């Protein structure tokens, strides 16, 4: 089996199965001969030699959904959840970043820029969109319609659509989407969409880099909506921007996203930034803002796939904050951090000394981290005042979040 891998409208190479070496990837010689050629990943630098399965699968598998959601999609498609190639063939028409994946059986119209026209996008009625949400337990959202060929990493149900002139559209023929929709879950996590909306709005009020977000209601469910930072919409056109998460960049499988399972820690991400970014000091300062914010809101599930690199041509920068939720407001969830702070994995045991140790590990003056706390503290009350002016915000959840933040600020 062979799949063609594109960055925008350029074929970069092929991903294919072999009899004795498993799945391998190789860049096309013609692509490599272009002085403007760009690498797919930090973990897949431009070279003539093919990449082994161990080298290439972390990046490509990292484009796909994870955990139970991956199993659900595989079962719906009647393919093995372990078959990265078959899942990419079915879903790889619209991936995170600039990547699209095709085969002879699933050809796509490859463009650098797409226009918002009838050929590329199909308007959705409110009834049809509600039906997608209503049927999500039986049919995975990213395959809510047979015309969809899109993949989104993560373990949560989500749908990627294009918003054109305020109306939702299906992206067709490999066209890019503009927004990600995440319906709230049932049961214990029934406030998750509200939770993420509040945390992301708060992050913006605290001057962190966040994409525009919204909270809407579909099929009598709260749905968190976030504008894709890896898509650039201008006038009546849209184009993809390349990105990858830190697990992909470090060549780690999604199953290793937690530090305790061999995934990246804060020091690993900073080491990669120092090695590959043009101005690493500015990027590390930005990353520290994200790390401290996730600690303060009580986001214990912030792992290596929740931080990403955004490419601008051949230069790299830290992607905006995303997937910011307070897990500690749910008593039944683990309070073990996905990335340890100092010596601690348990969020309740984190002390000022642990942030001091983290600074030492990063070869930073501790004041660089303490100043982030101070900056948040001076803005916090005003940020919550602005938050509560939003009629969509649940005041009880916001109050619970604020109490947790105040408690963690007093370490």
C-alpha cells in the first residue's frame, strides 16, 4: 500500500508498506531538489535516505485520533485501529497543519489556496448539523458525512467545518476547514465545553496568545468552537499553515504523550526550542506563560500533544494556546500532572521550590518564572470581571475556577 504525502500543493514524498521493514517514508527526489523544500517535521529532516517505521510513524500516526475515539472510528470504517496507513487513507484529506494524504483510490484537488465556492464547500442546514451532534454516539463526528475526509488528533469527539459568512459548511475535495467544534460530553464531564470556553477566554484576558473561541448550542448541547490557528482565511480564500505538536517533533508516539509514559517534559520541549528556533529565549518565555497558566487553572491533562509548533515558511514559532481546561474541578479525575513540575506529578504537592527546580532544569533565573505568576496576579481580578460580563459564561464554574487559581497562586 502506498500513500502520497503533500505539503500544500507540493508532493513531498510517499508513505508505503514493505514486506520486511514495515511502514517507511521517503521524500521525493524532485521535491528534495527544490531549494525551497520544507521538512514535514523536526523529526523528519530533509534527506535522501528513507525513514524507518520507528522514525516516521510517530509523525504520521500523530495526525490521527487517539485512544477510544480512534477505536470507534476504526470500527466504523471496518479497518484495524493499528493500521495507520488505512486510517490515513480514509481520513487524511484534511489533517492538522499543511499535510494532506492521498492514494490512487482517494485523489484530491491539491491547491495552495482554496476559494469559498460551491465546488469546495457545501452549506449545512441547522437540522443537518443538529443531526450530526445527535448521532455522534453511533457515528464518529469526523465521519459525520461520507464526503468528509478529515483527521483531528485527540481523544475527544470533534468536527471540523468551514464557517463562511456566518454559515457552517462541509469542506469537500480536500478543502481546508476553518473551525473545530467540540460538543460537551454527557455525565460527569457535561460542563466540559463551558469549562474550555471559560479557560480560553480567561487566557486571552491574561494576555496569552489564544485563537478566537465561541460557545454555541446544537442539538440541545453546549458546543465549544475554536477558530483554527493553522488556517489563514482572507477575503474569499483560505489556505493551510503547517504545524506539528511536540510529540511529533520529538519523534514520540501519541501513546507516549504523558511524561510518566516516556513522553516529553517541560525541559524536553525547551531543549528542542533551543536547538531549532531562531530566537529561543522569546519562545521559552511564551511557553512558560502557557505552563504556568495550565498549572493555575488546574489542567492536569496538559501533555506533549497540547503544545505545538507553527511554521511560517521555514521559520518556527510556538502555536497559540489550545485545549486549556480545568480538570481539577471534576473530583473524579486524576490530579496527577501530565508533565511534572520540579519533583512533583501531584498538583496538590507542587510548591515554590518545585518551580525553582524547574528554573534550574531550564537553565533560567527563577525570577523568569516568578514574574509570570506576578503578571497574572495583577491582571486576574480584572480578567474575571471581563469574563463575567459574557452572558455565555456560567458564573458558578467561573467562581470555582477562580478559587482554584487563587489557591495555587499562594504556594
